[in-house]
C-alpha cells in the first residue's frame, strides 16, 4: 500500500512520549468524564458537526472514529442506547453572487457548483453518509444526519434565539465582542440568496418573537416572523448557533432523561467553550453547560490545523505535501484498499478509551507512520 510521506523524514515511533498533564493527569479512562452524568440516563446522544462544503478530510475521519468509538464504549459499559448524530450544516456559505457591487451568497443547499441536479449540500452529503454508514457498521452504533434547519425547528432552540435578542447588548459582548452585534441573516425563501452585510437584514425584537426583513435583488422584499412554534428559517452565526445548541441540549436532556455529548475537534476547545458556552449560558440564566469532549486536533507538518480552508476552492496548499486522500477521504479506498476504513478503525478506535492518546494533538505525518503498522 502507498503511504507516501512526501518530504517527511519519518518518525521514531519508539521515541513517542505522552506527557502526564491536563485531562490524562486526572483520568484512568475517558468514560470517567461522564460517569456522574450517567445516573438515570436512558439514552446517550453523541453529537458531531461538519460543513459539507468539501469532501471529508483526514481530520474529519479521526473525529468521527473517536465519536463512534466512544459511543461504543459507553454502550458496552453502561448498557444504554447510544446514537451518533451528525449536524450537517446545509446553510453554510456556498456560491458568491455580486449584484450592483453588493456581495451576496447562497447557502450550500442552493449552490450547484458540482452537479447541475444536486446542490453542493446534496453532493457532498453522500460522502459523509458513506463514512458514517461504515463506521456505524464497525461500531454497532446507529447514526442519523440532522440539518441545521431541522435543528432550528426545535422549540428550545427557537426560544433561545429570541431570548438572546431580548438580552442583545450583554450577549453580544460575550459571544461577538469584536462587533458587539448579534449576527443573524434572513435568506430569500425562494433562491436562498443572502447579503453578507447584516445591515441588510432588519430585525425587530419582541418578547416572544422576532420579525426579520430583507431585500433579495431578484425576488424583492421579504418579511417573516420567527417564533417558538413556526418553522421560519434563519441563519445565525457560529457562536449564536453554539449557544442555541447548548440551551437546546440542556433543556431536552432534562426533559427526556438523555445525555447529549458534543464532540468537537480540539481547535474549538480552550477559551471558546469558556466564553461561548460557560459565560454565554450563565448570562442566559443557566448554571450548567452541556457535556463537551474535544477530539485530537490533526495538524499538518508545519504545526497548523489540517484545514479545509487551505484547499477548498482549488487552493493547492496541501497538494505537494500529502497524498490526495488526506484531504479527500472518498479516495482512500483507491489508495489503500477496500478495507481501508476498517483498518483505520482498528488502528485509532482503541485510542478513544485512553486519556493519554485522546487528549493530545497529532500531525498527519505521525498518523501516517502509525498507519504503516496496519497497512
């Protein structure tokens, strides 16, 4: 099998160290993170998240493997039902449209850059679903895919957005201090077009509803009311989505005796959850945060996160550094064989139980060396 490291000189596997610090200093195994939360729980939900604006890359694969492996560990240890949910953000930024010097975008589910009959969301979703299906079979854990529009129909999520705007100034200083402004866009319900300038979306705040209005250059003026019970779709920015998600998790877990665990890459750890989740939820009147677990960050050989921003849109930043399957997992079976995902599962899924493997970062080059033992 070809595990070409390009210009990498190789890594001495016998000289790999796992410093005793952080979470691996206080844990014997990773289930101890949620042990106290398991009392009375009848179902565990592992929540993954991705933007389908490209193929899944190697970092996505590792994140998903850890999510399914952890789900399997909890299922076997506690004997409860466990399910993995992938929040796949269909409203992420897609096609750029310039109209009379004003910049607009269409979301992925209204962008057709890959296929004339399938939106970019539909096109890339296929590859995420194939990966999820295979990991589900390997782990024995069921999964589902949830769009953001499906999520925002949930009553607690909608109430959270309304309450954020009713406490706009304080919430904005916590989760969007750069601008001190909460950012939610209303897209044209006919074509999905939305302006990048939030001034073009007018929001009138009431105690129990929000009134949004905007102007589409093609379809004209649009005004919609967002409340707890209807299904009007809006597009809040990342920290607002996270706060909506946190509130929805807390409320629904308490109501249904479930435990939802948010699985994010470690690049979303550190100050981010303290600021957005802890301080944001405290300001919203909550004295708890959802269960958050951050999977290893996958780095390129420069020490930077393996980032889709470096190759989405034709950028060739990684093309001379790694084989193509590193940034496009759909090619991995062509490169490494039909059983590639199974072999990678065998290599990396045991790491999900061991704190010293779980709570650290890895370079792609290091992981490729580890993979040589299996391939």
